């Protein structure tokens, strides 16, 4: 997959390319991870070349990057799963095979988001939204039922002593709270369908995540 479009960066229309990533992009993809997740985030949790090779080998349609002026500035990775094989409160490690996606199931009906990241300098240019839009197109193209992924709730730790994660998410949905991740996903057309506990070692979210889907409107 490859498409060209314009994003507004620092007030200027800027050409961006969203395409499938390849082996030649591995170092650039790891550099994006390092910018998005700097220390104290552990370096060993960035994508490795071994993981990236599994992505492009097992499901190249789910391995996307965004390039501007020849530099990779964001990426998104997904896999196909049969959610009947997983409990609603699954962890990231379970659903993505620790990021190696060796559990990718071409017979499944759900495209699951393993990761999406954009370097800080371009986070207000709409890159993340365009990466998600491109993955929605993949869902339609492959005639899958939906896209599903778990969104962090980094604002939850402020209210965890008084509220359950379900109550916190409910107040985000009614506009009482604004959560940077959940609100972004809502703007991208995602809908919350549940809560996953012990999803990821994430102090801000108290290890919870909101399961959010996008349904294929053509099925």
C-alpha cells in the first residue's frame, strides 16, 4: 500500500506518504520508537529488527509507516485475530504475541492494533489519524468485521482512588473528563466496547486500557 497526501505541519501544507514498511525502514522505525518512548522507558521494549521482520513477513498489509521528506516519522502495526480465542480482558503481550504477531490468523475477522506512534514534532499534523484511516481502509479491503485496539487511559491515575476505570471512561464519554489518548481515538471514529485490566505495565493508566473498535460499514 502506498498513498500520498498533504498534512498541515507548522501551518504549512506538507506532502506525506503512507505506505507499507520494508526491511530498509527498520532502523528508521526503531528511531521513531526511541523518540516516542525515551528513557526511562526501557529500550528493550522498542521494536526489534526480529519483531519488525515478523510484521512484514506475516502481515505486510498491517505494517504501515508515514514518511515525510524521506524520513519515517510514524508507524502503525496490526494483525488479524479471531477474538473468540481471547478473553475480553487480555493483555498486550497475549494478543500480539509479545509484539512478534506470530499468532496472526488470516482466518480471523478482527484487525487488532498492536502499536501506533508518531514522533513528537509531527503529533499535531494529523499523522496518527491518517495512519488509522489507512488501517480502516485495510479492514474494508480485506472484508474484515472491524478494527479493534486498546487505548491507554493516561488520565485515570488522577481519579483511580475514587473511581473504577469504567466510571472514568464513562465521564470521558460524557465530556466531564478529557483523556489525551481516548479523546484522540474518539476523534478518529473509534467506539469504546470494554475495559482490559492488566493490559500493559502503565502507571498512568493503572495498567488498564479501553478497548475501542471501528466497525466496517460495508458489512
